[in-house]
């Protein structure tokens, strides 16, 4: 093989390998991105049941139902829409009604199956994503 063709051959192989590596990296990043959605956004454009995302809002008053085997059902609301959440596990100490919450999981048959529940830190704290969503909906009652 002439030097010119040998060099061209190695450059072509290098470009193919670079393209494959870029494709694998982009695929891995896409799988690890977790969207944050409010209940209204979930109802408007439901995500695929295989896609994990974070659901944020406020735990509705009177909606917490504790079942067997540490299973808990409650509703998360953004002021206009609420979604039923089912979680099996130990809830954070700060979890209670009318408090901000972020649930990590996926939708299954119009019910959010949570894998993890994150509660707010104190009575004044609200996750930034939840606060922004509530502000957009015109339901914000907190400080600016």
C-alpha cells in the first residue's frame, strides 16, 4: 500500500471510531438526564411510561394513605392539577401535608410510581423547580 492510501485509511478509521465514541457518549447522557415536571405538565403531555422523571409540587391536604408493607399513597399538586403518587419505602422525616416534595420515578397507568421521595428542608424552603413552576402557574404565595 502506498503511503498516501495508508494515511487515508488510518484517518478514515479514526473518524469512524470518533463517531462511534461520540454516539455512545450522547446515548449515555440522554439516558441519565432526568426531567423535572409539574403535575400540570404531566397531564398536558404525558411522558412515556418507560421514562423516569421528577414530579414536583405540594402534598395535598388529606391525601396521605399509609398501606401495608410501608406503601404510601398521596397526591402531589401544583395548585391546578394533582397526580396520585404511590411510594413503597420509608418517607423522609420532613414529609407531610401541604409541604413541598419531589418524587423520582415514572408514570404507570396514570399513577406516578415513585422510587425516591425528597422532602423540603424547612417551612420556608421549596425546591427551585417547584417554585418556578408554581410562579408560572400564577399560584405563588411566597417571597420573591
